[in-house]
């Protein structure tokens, strides 16, 4: 049997103390008893809301091979018979294990950050690299102070490629994480107004995202969006750091990875692009202009990693939207059907615009309408009223017939729209869900988008619970 980690290597990497008779090794690493698999090591991390030590019994019941626990918590676990590795700090031990995984790995590593499109780009990279060898990629959006070391610790020694997503909502968050990951290629998808409440301006956001460059290995590469207004500043910063060669992607005539042609369709996009010296044609299996931009970065990274570019372009046809990130559901109603575009995972001004473009490019059928269901964008600080009002233009450009708004911040957009478009405002996402169920009809296209804290995912669930599903385009890999 092959192990992800032997117990001996874990003890060495984490400077831990064994308690009980340890197994020879573990099959996986988990910090959540709900997803823990038989033979995994359970790390009892203390978070903001929960302490993993409180779930020790559940970890044992679910088949944990061993537990990594804090020395300070050991007396409270005295009755448990499961083998343990005792450490001073469990999260720090996970970080140490992640560093050990990176040190032993011969994989080519890509790290992705940006204000919009991190998770989607990470998934596209996974798809594009799979034909060239074993790929290890972050699960879901594991991009923070525990998600990155967890993903690193799960990196198999056999992997040929590793793909990591790194996020932030404050300065100095990316820096320590990227220095663990040490990518060969770093991608900044774009700089936009996300988490504005924590920054003075777009320049500060760019500076925080630029921290990803600091971890690039010697001789590595940095991929920047050459269509973005902060490209010049980011390129200058990269040159100052001297950590990697700089490459641009986008429609800009000087871009190394340049879009030559693009056709946006309701359920996919087709492109031709110049990737270095090669001209390639590709189909992207999910719709949206923003995915086209991300695909250029993906194909650029594939070439820089010396993976198979031809196979990567074919693989992009298998890309499909994930839950909360553009997944489409065709639901039965009144002898016909309507479409739900699920963009409910999160929102900022740039991703709102991208989602409204998806709505614009999706034709309503028969007497159907384009319906925008929008909830508050959080963490906008003093800019909140302005950025919500500024959505009025994109809403109109999307040829929206009905706008359903949820949350106190969306009152600004309601006021800005006035009587130019039929607009309904409710206090909560649940109120909007109840309203929608009374007005939907055959041929409608409903796009649902908000920040995660508003809970617009419950609107999607309410519709899926009420109406039979005819087709579902979400990626279930």
C-alpha cells in the first residue's frame, strides 16, 4: 500500500511527538470530520468558530488513522485511544508538513491570484494540464491561511503538476502563503475593486496581489493581464523584485499570449489566440468573456511549463461551470422551461459585470424575460453606495427586463434604476426567492449573483427544490 505520508515522515516534518502505536502511514490529510476518509490523518485545527479538538470522537468514528493535536489540549483527550502526533501548534504543524511536501516534490507548480477568476482559472489549469500528467489542485476555494498549507500537505510525491489558488482580503496575506508554495509560474488574473473596504484604492489592491511574485522560484515566470490598467505598475514591480520573467496576456497587441478572435455563444466560446510563436484554436466549454481572458493565461502557463499545448486546447472544451460560478440549470415550468444561471458564490463590481454579460448573451425564449437577481456586494466600505449605483449601466446593457434586488446596499441600485426597468427590492434573499416563485414563466433566463454573506445560493436552492430539473451543466468532477 502506498501512503501520502508515512508516520515517520510526518513526525520529522512537524517535529511532533508520537503517542500510541502509530500506523505506518496515512492516505490523506483532513481538517473536517465531515469529509474525512478512512485512513486519513485528522488535524485538529482551532479556527475562529470551531476547535477541531472538539471533534476528536467524530474523527475516530469516521476512520481517522491518526490525529495531530495540540500539546495543550492533550489532557482533555486522555480517554481517546486513537494514535496521535502531538505538536505545539496544529496549524503551524500543517504549514510545516506543507513545506515538506513542496521540498520533496518534483512537480511544476502554478499559483493563481487576482480580484476575479481565481477558482475558475485554477480549474481550467487543472483541465488543461491533465493530459500531460498527474495534476494536484486546490479543492474548492482553499486559498487562505489554512487552505493553502492543507492543499500543499496533500500534494502527492508522484504529482507532475500542482495548481494552487491564493486569495486575500488584506495586505500581507499572500506573501507567507506563496513562500510556502514557491511556484514556477504565478498568474494574476486581473486587478479590480474587490474588498475595497479594506483598501484605500485600486493601487493598494494591486500591491497586495503583487505579493504573489515574491515567492516565484529562480528562473520562474509571472503572467499578467496586459489589458488591465495596473499592468504597467505590476510589470515594474516584477522587474524590481527580479523573481521571474514577465509575460502579458490579453487582447493587447504586445501581449505574449494574445487573443486574435473570439466568438461568444450562449453555452461556450470559441477562440483563436497566439500563444508565443504558436497560433491555436480552442473551444471553451463554458460561456463568458471573462473565461476567454482566463483561458489565455492558462494556455500561456501550459506553454511555460512545457506541457502539451495541443492537448491543453482540446481539454478546454471539457471545462464546465461549477456551482455558484456560472452553473446552468434548465427547470421545468408550465409545459416549458426556464434557465437559472447560478453565479451565487460571491460578488464584486467586476464579477457582477461579467455575470450581467452572461445574462445579456443568453437568449430568452418565446415570451421569456432576462431577470437579474442581485444581492449586496460586501466589503465595499465607503465606496459601497457608489459601486452599487454604478451597476445600473451594466444592468441596462444586459437588456434586463426585470431586476430583483436583495439587501440594504442594493437600495442604491434600486434608486438609480428608478422606473426605467421593472425593479423589485426585498430585505433578504429568502424574500426574493418567495417572490420569484410567483412570477417566473416559460422562457425566462434568471441570473443570480451576490456576495456570499447575502445567501443568494438559497434562492438557487429554492428554485431547484420547487421546479423539476431538465438539464444541469454544472461541473460535478
